[in-house]
């Protein structure tokens, strides 16, 4: 995949100062997924062009760094060749300082509007030619497109295009526009998208994204259509939109969509981390770890020596591994985090050394006939020193305006307990397995209905 930036500003070779890359050199950098080079096909007083060439390692993608799903898709896909988030990462790695608008030798020029031209090819066009123009033209760039490949469906749609942008503006602005909008047109990303990605988007979109007419679409696609993240990003861009609904294209998990206005997931994670800390435990098992949100929080705590994450869904564990950067540069040291594919309905000695077991919003997904089995495995046979359980408070459901009376927060919930029911269950656990429970609420407390989430900390 190829991206180039050129200028006819005189002297054009000042582009090298703005990019912090000398025109007489070939610049090379290693990436986790391949190698990138930056070079100057042309460097004269009249015109100077810098080209970024990215060579993605397709074998590296097959080994788990890409998003292909099936066995055939691992080998037959456009990931190594078409412009995507791979190119954005390479752009940021190679030209990070230029993207900030800082130039030690030519700061005045870095802050000036210059005649610029950019070429991206091959560019995925998920949304067609009209979307490309809708994204770039409001930013002051003229978009010239030529097809690279025709779908052949008779409708004249292109799968890939050769994009040439021309206009006058700051170089840093153009680079940031490309960084954000290339993955938007690809409508995919090769890496895990979590809360930290919101900060990247708002940083690269500062000064232009908040007023862009396609702001909602850009935010949604950049954050991989994760509705909760998109809402948070849009609220930070425009606080007056808080509470407004997004397009139906955004597919939230029902419970996530319901609870996001009160940021309950963040509050829940905070409360659970503090509860674990208070137990004094250093080896923690997150039972039903899902995408690894709690593990991600705990791995940054120095008092945590070892973490286990258990989940029956392999796809969730794959996402957790990406989030935690397991076996990658910058990830936790080997052996500190272990992800386990398994079920709570079977005794599992792999996490038996944990002194704290955590079940965050897990028990309500269990059928009545399975709950006693899990009680025996967790509290009876494995019997860690402390067990922390959170579950929805059914009484609080009356305060969710979009939740019909009698409905659960998530269609997969088998039950949702009142505070009295939860305390009765915990009392039964104590009598059978020898644990004492301390109760607390998570989230804003209603004087009558309590907090949205209830938590019990069991101590053996």
C-alpha cells in the first residue's frame, strides 16, 4: 500500500524539514506487522514528494495479528495490500512529529497553509465514491478518484480506488485527516479497539472533527461500530448531544446500551478493583472474563502478581489477548496473565492457586439448575480466600426509561435479583461453604431502589 504527500511551495524541499525526514535518505522502520519505507521520488525546488510504502507481512497476519475469521480468509484477503489501519499506524510511526505540527527548523512554515497533494492507493471504498468525497471535501480537499478494481456487478461500484487529494492547508492537518479517514473508508481495524482509542481519535481529530458534517459516521467507523465508545466520543466532542441516540447502524449489546448513560461499567470496574485490593489478594482469577476489561485494569496494578482469565467463548479470549497485548512487545511478562478456555461448570485446577476469584455480572447468565454446581466448584472445591460477585439490582430497573416493566437488562439473563434475593443467596453460600459476605452498591444510589449494581465480597 502506498501513500505520498507533495508540495509545490518554493523551495519545495522544505518538505523534508516539515516531515523531519531528509530527502537524500531512504528511511526505514520495522513494525509489528511488516516494514515501512519513506523516500522522495522527487525533490526539487519546484516540487517535492515524499512517499510512504508499507509492506505488510501476510504470514504475520495468519499468526494472529489480523482480523480474518475463516481458514481460507486468513490467506485470501486484502489486508496486506489495501490501505487500512495498518497504513495509519505506519504513518503515525514514521511521521509522528510532523503530525503534531512541530518543526524545529521551519515552525512558521509548519503553521502555514501550503499547496499540497496526497495520493493513497489502493484505497478501500466501503461506501463508494460519494462517501470519499463526503469525508475529504468538507475539509477543503479536492478528491480525484479512479477505479483500481471494478466489482463487476453492473452497478458501476468500485471496491478500490486510486485517490488523489489536492488543496491548500497545513501539512499536519492533511496527515491527521488521512490517519483518521483511511480506516473509516476501510470500515475495519487490525487491532483491538478499546477506551484508549477514543483519546487517539480526539487527538488526531482536534480542530476539525467536531464540525465535520459526517462526524457521527467517522466516529462510529473509527471505533469499529462499538456503540458505547462512539457515544462517549461524541459526547466529548459535543457535550450537548449527551443522551441522544445514534444511528441504528451502531449495534450495542442491550445491557451496554442501557447502562452507558450512567457509565456503569466504568464504575463497576473501579469498585471491583478496589474490593480486590482490600482483600490483600495478589493472585486473581476473573471467572467469565469476556473481552478482558477487568484483566486490563488489573494488569497495571503492581500489587497483582498473577492473573487468570476464564471464559467459555474462544472469540472473547482472542479479543482479551489483543487488548492485553499477550506475547507482544509492550505486553505483560510471560506467565503474569493466563487466559483459559473453559467452563465454570467443571472443576479446573488451572486457576486453583488464586486467592481471589471474581465473577463480574456472570451469575445472572446461568440457568437455575447450573447455579448450584458453580457454587460448589467456586466456593466448595476451589475455595479461594475471597470471592467477589456483582450482579444487577432488579429493583433499579424501574429507573431505566427504555426498559419495559418486567424485562431484564439483557436477553441472555436468566434472572435478575432484588437486594433481598441476593442477600438470601449469599447467606445460603455462607451457611453451606463457610463464607461471610459484605454487601455494597455500585453506581448512584436511589433512596428507595438502591444502586444499579449490587456487589458481595465473600471471605472464607
